[in-house]
C-alpha cells in the first residue's frame, strides 16, 4: 500500500512538473529552464527592502546626486563639484 501511495505522489509530481514546463514554454511563468531578468525581482522588492534598510535609500539618493553633479561638471553647466 505504501508503494502505491509513493508511486501516486511521484506520478503527480511528474504531471505537475510537465504542466509547469509547458506553461514556461508558452511564456506564462518562469519555472526551471528560463530565469527572470535579474532587475525584475529587485524592482519588485525595493519598497520592502527600503522599509527594513532606510540607509539604503539614503545611499541611493546620494549616489544619484553624485552622478548628476558629475554629469553637470562634464558638460560644464552645473555648480562647482568641490563645494
């Protein structure tokens, strides 16, 4: 009887795996063969991370300001980056 239950569970797992691979092939989900774009998960998790790591948001804002100052300094129409 145990073998029958085990065989049924393995068969069910194979059927579910095949169905998920089929859905992945159609582009409905990411399952085993294809990976999601690395940025898509990060973008979705950003608000959650910001709640638990507020210093991360401050760092991102500072990096953006530094990038803008650098670009403005390169094109010559920004304020002096030294002060």
